[in-house]
C-alpha cells in the first residue's frame, strides 16, 4: 500500500490520477477527507482509500500508515517544514514504512542561498539517517507557478520579476507526478536522487514573447530591483514575508547559478517531458 501525504496539492492530485489510471492501490490522506473524496470522484473509488490525517497529529499518522509499505511525501513549503516532515519520517519508520518518495527542491547553493532549499536539505539528511530506502525528487520551477502572473497579464499586459534575461528550468507538475508514480511502482529506479526539469530553459522575456503571440497582444516582462519586488509581493500579492523572500531568492539564484535541463524525465518515463509551449496553450484562457 502507498500512502500519499499532500494528496490535494498539484503534484499529489496528479499522482492520484496516474495511480488510478494504473490501477495501483493507494491511501490518500487529508484533513478534509470528504472534500478529497469529491475531488477524486467515482473513478478512483475502487483503488483509492481516503483517510483523515493531519501532519501535526502523530496518532492520526500512525493509524494512516498501518499496513502500508511506501509513503509519498509532498507538503507546501512553510516555516514548520523541517519540524513536520522530520516528524513524519520518524513516525513512518516506526510504523513499518519501507520506502519514502519525497518532493524536495534544487540543491542548496552556497553562492546564492535559498532558505527553503536549506530546509529541504535538512529533511533529506533526516531521511538518510532514518535508514529507510528513499527516493528524492528535486524539481525546478513549476510551470503551474506561471499562473501567478495571470492577474497582471490580464489587467496590465505585464508581469514582474527580478531575473533579468537569465534563463531557468521549468517543469510541468504532471511530469513530476508521473516520475513519482514510476519510482513508487518500479523498484529498479527507486532509492536515488533525481533532478527534474523540462527539456528547455527560458527567460521571462522569452515567456513574454510566447504569451504575446498566443494572446495576440504585446505582453511585457518588467524587471525590478529585488527589494522593490519583495515589497510588491508582500504589499500587493499579500505573500507572507518568508514566501516573498523565497520567490526573490529563487530568482536571484537563477541570475547567479546557470541552469541546464536534464534528461531525467525522458530516461525514467521513456518520453519527452511536457513543453512550456503546450502548457501555455492549455492555459491560455487564464491569461486573457
């Protein structure tokens, strides 16, 4: 049995869909189980068990892990990330889980530190020390995060950042989920660390050009000073300060550390990863 923590996240819900398609049994955890059952629908009722659990409630996790051998772990980044995920790992080991698949982040870079990457590094260390077989997936920027720009593109024909012309890796969350399904169902590829990207890298100006062509109107990328961007994220997008700092740190890293695509998705899945062009076409109405 596979237990899924983070079943309502973008990656977790895509993983559930993939496991349903494969006919693989899983137990999806949620603080709102009825809502998750509604999300899964009738299609998954025969293979997906939904259980009530909370990451901050050890007893609920112990019940949820009963009879399971594998755990998929993805959680929204938060200042409690280290505390919660290391606790989950400890409880999983005590409950008899044999293999954990964790969604992590790109490796911590001393030349351009990202605090959240440091959190994930400490959690990966706890995984190593647990003695459990573990597979770590380190995806780069989610294509789905580009939807954050939709409101200002729709109202101002512009989006904002502090990356200049730097190009960075993007990956569709559905490809991350497909890789997770593969490592959960194929022992031959488990127990590794995988860096996940799409097959191409793009700058924000290049993305603006793609959106301009799709929307048939000029879309601008406006580069900002990092302190100005940070202030805007907090004041206008109402981000908590730690998350706004994370966004700025990620963009700063992209200007310092050259990014290159990997072929990991293709080697694991036997197909090319989804493209940014396909993603933008699929979600074009969000930007109108």
